[in-house]
């Protein structure tokens, strides 16, 4: 074997090993390196790149940071230092900790959760997480708010009750649609949701919305004072829906309508978000419960992929027929 042949053979032996080494994933970039690259991009005026680097760095450090703050709060609680425990838990909350279920089940906080400040803190954590879920950008993909508003065809001067108003996802566009001559009751059981809507109303300079905190079993509607009752992603929370529907009917003006948008039941494996499987209500069951309270189906819309969208009336009308006009005011 010549020298050239021996060198070629050696190279052929080494090449696979070199290829194997090159196929190994590069080590993940650490926070310090990302921080340095952020400063370079920021100084160069490449703010989009700087933002991407900062977000990547935050993903790396956020989870362990939150876990550490939470563990400090737990340890302080077990050492009998409620003030220090509260401050650590508040720091975790301010930094983005959102696992309310973990806090409520944690033996370390069992006694502290009897204190109002801890209960208030936990409710605040829940509210922030719930609002983030309600306002997530991808909600529009299945909720289709613009199409829903078009189908509802709200009239100027209409009186609307948005029950389970939440973040005001529909309260705000409905208030704009009915105009200053109309009124919207934003109804919710959580004061935190109503406080959030109040801030949105101030920013939007809307004055035709009334905020109403209610109990779970009574919407507190003005007798025959509402033209449209809107319940979006809410009816599945109601325990006795027929009894509740009777209270809704008492609040409807002649010619009024009840609009329900809620989730088509699906197993968790198929849709790992939305209401729990045991909370989901099939359309045929809801129709029967509404019928027991004196409602008939006015029309149903089929453009939502994950939900049914039904308008009910207490006045006889063929499904798919024209909606009854609100009474003159």
C-alpha cells in the first residue's frame, strides 16, 4: 500500500467520526451570552433582534426564578414568618407566578390562607392568569368576535346584558355597537373582572356600561328591561340552568332574545383547553333545559368550529326566521 493510499484510508476512517461529532447539537446559549448579544443589538439599533434575544433569555431564567421565589415563600411560612412569606409570594406573583391551585393545596400555606391578605393575593394571581387566558390572541381564531358581532346585528339604543362579562371581550364591542343611547350591563361574579372592565371603559371613553357584581345563581336583571342577553363561554358554569333561565326570561323585554355561545363537548385528548369535560354542555341538553324555562330556538349559527351559537326567544318564531325587533323606547 502506497503512502497516498494509507493516507486516504486514514481519512475515510476519521471522516465518519468527525461527521458524528458535527451532528451533535450545539450547547444551548446561556443567559450571560444572550445578555451580551442583546446589548450589541440594542446599541446597533436592531431592536427587533434585541427583543428576540431578551425574550429568549427570559424563557431561560423565568421558570427557575419563579420556582426559587415560591420556595422561599414556602420555607418562610414553615419557619413561622408570615410577613416574609407574604412578601416572597408577592414577588413571585409580580414576576409571573400563576399556579393558584398549587398555592391552595400547599400545606405550607394552609394556615396563612385564612388571612385576608393572603386570600386577596391569591385571588389577584388567579385574576391575572384568567385575564391572560381570556385575552390571549389565539382566542380570536375560534371565537371569531367580528363575525359574532356581525351576526348579532346589535341596534343603536339596544339594551344588552353581558352575563359572565369576564375581561370585557364582548362588552366593549357591544357597548360601541349600541351607542350612547343604549346600555350594557357587564355582569360577573368576580369583582376583579369588573375592575378590569372599568379600566378598559375609561381608556375607551365609554359611558354606557354598568358594572354589576352578582351571585352565581342570580343575574339580577331589571324586570323586562333587557333586549338581548349575551352569555359567551358562561352557561357551562351554571349549575341549575333551567332555574337560571327562568330568571333570564323574567329580565327579557317582549321580543327580546337570549344568546348563548358555548363549547361543543369534546374529550380532553382532542381539546386540552376550554371547560373541563364534566362541565361541558351538549347543545341538545341545553335546548331541552331552555325549553323547560319557556325558550324556543330562534336561530342557530354554524360558523364557529369549537362552539355552538344559538339565539333563543320566548316568542314563537320559526328557526332561521327574522329576529324580533326590540320594543320601541
